[in-house]
C-alpha cells in the first residue's frame, strides 16, 4: 500500500514525532523510508508592507546542519528492517517536498504539524498547509 514513505525533517519536535509514526507505518507495510531535509538558502522576514524580504544565509553552515540532522534521523531509525535513504534538497521546502514526492513515486508523506520556521511561515503560508493542499498522495500530519 505505502511502498515508499517520504518524511521531511527540520529538527523540530513535531518532525521527530512524524519520523516515529513513519517508522510504525513502514514496519507495518514493509515500506522504504526517505528522510529529507530542505536547505533554504535565505531567511524570510516580513517588511513593513507585509511582503517578504529575503536575506541570504551561509550555505555551508546550513548544509552541514542538514547533514547532522539527517545523521540524527538515521540514528533514530537504527534497526529499521527495510531500506532507508536520506536526501538534502535546496530551495523552498514545500516546493521541494512536493517535487520529490512526485518524482520519487512515493505513496505517502508523513510530516510534522509545525516546524521551526516561525513568523515567516505564518506570514507566507505554512509548508504543511501547502503540502497537504497540493500533494498527489496521502499526507499524514503528525501533532
């Protein structure tokens, strides 16, 4: 049923809970699990008129943070009996999650209810909201 499960991770408590639920589902259905992290090469902050301002970030630092996060995820999945992989993507998280889901022939996305992106996500529209609205596969949102 869910041959491949995609789990976007950002290091938040909700993302770790999503990974736990993906593991439970994966063990039940014999699923391959892909844990992904999206590196956003800029911060967004609201301007006076409410439109976003994009502030460049140090790509090496945030890429290393993403690698460390995925290593932690692999540690949490130790002993998982089916195939697993990790991916680091660059860009806007919702767009990358949807693109990888479509291209990778995933059967489900398991995602945490709220991530670490704060006020910018509130103003720009949340990643989870966009993923649930536009995904072509079932999305399990974990609280």
